[in-house]
C-alpha cells in the first residue's frame, strides 16, 4: 500500500469508528520516535469536531475513578451515545508500559461496541498527561465518540494539565477528616467544575456527608459556584445525578458560546505545549546524556553551569 493510500485508508477507517485503526494510530502517536509526516497527513483528513464533550477526571489513588467511569459509561450508552475513556496510567520504570491498566478495571464495559477504553502510560511525564493525549482526543472525536473522558493519575500537577485540555473538570474526592481537608491546595480547588465526594456508602457515609458540608463552606468563602454532590458507584441514582449535572453544564456552555472560547484556549495551550516539546527534543538531539558532562569542552558554558546547579534560570538562552 503506497503512502498516500495508507494515509487515506487510516483516516477513513478512523472516521468509520474502526477500533483497530484507532488503536494503531494512537500507538503511533505515543511512540517516542514517531512518523510525524504520516501523523500530520492523517490529521489533515480528519474532521474538526465541536459538538463533543471533553471531561477531565482526576482524584487521588483509590478514590474510585475507574469504577465511577465504568458506571457513567453504562448510563451514556443506554442513551445511544458513544463514549471514549483515555486513561493515563503511571508508567513502569522498567518496561515503560501502564502499571494499573484501567482496561482491566472496566472490563464489563470496555468490550461494548460504543465504548473505547485506552490506557496509556504517562512515561513519567510531569503531571501524568501523555503528549499524545491531546491528539488522541481529536482522533476519538473524529471516530464519532460524543463523550471523551480523560482520567489522570492524580499526582498533584495532573489537575492543572487535564484542566487545560478539557471542557469540564470533575474532581473525585475521598471522605476526609478536617485536617486532610485543610491540606487541600487552594489552586486545585479553583479548577474543578464539579467535586464529587465519592464512596458515600457503608462506614464512610457519615464522613462523606461531613466532608460535603466542609467543602460547601470552603467554596462559599472562595465565592466559587462549583457543583458539589455525594456519589457512590453502588448507588445508581447518584451516578445519574452526576451525569445530569455534566449534561446541564455542557448545554449551558454550548448555548452561551463559552465552549467555543474554551476550545480556543485549549488550542493555544496545545501550541505552547508542542513548542516546548519540540525545543526539548532539539536540545536532547543535540546533546545526548554522555555529552551532558561538565568536562565536555564543546558544551556551552551556561549549560555547564546549569548542570552544576549554579545557574537555575530555566529561561536562559543557549
């Protein structure tokens, strides 16, 4: 198959929702040494989609992100809508692959014809968002998935990065004591559109209700109109309530024109991310690890100083 025919066939099969082609193309996106020309040409044949719903989902390990997404996907598919879950998992330092493999935790929904689940290794990237996550969103949208959930590893900075690539941000939170609640960073609380105190069941029910009251006070002081609710993957009505809040939120964003502004900001963030990545790649290609030795006579003096820790300014021009 010649190059152009391969490009057109890949784009055609993606637009028809063929999961094997979607998976193969996203695998190409995730490669460190990827075929940039092929990728660029395929994207030229993929449509830009504005009616999709991009939802970032974050929260600490053990909060039940995958289980809740599993329940949300079930509900969405009953409405004859397609949903994709891009789960960015921690990477194995040995193999570089996903450690948690969310697909195994969503096994009862992952095989559904209208659901696509893709666990991707973060490859130890800062904030737990893979470079290809942004591009994978566009691939899934071109394939006809109306809902795109991006689940992150929940490691601090991930909240800020997922917020930059999504239309709405859902933070799942565990029932907490007062001391744990005080430990929440104000910056993180400014990001989510919705905060769901999860695991509102069993022995944690009372604690979850107390956490909800405390969070209401916090958001009142912050003067932020964040939606707060109690959820449990074991309680169908709470999952339905969460989905309803998401649907109303998107309806409001579509009608007000806010979504268009949000998408423009996402493109600007994507552009900045790509510029930073390309500059980093140029640097790494020019100076490999062996070269980054302060005894190297060919290494610029400023870089030698940075290696020694004398010069800390990241904006230093080389």
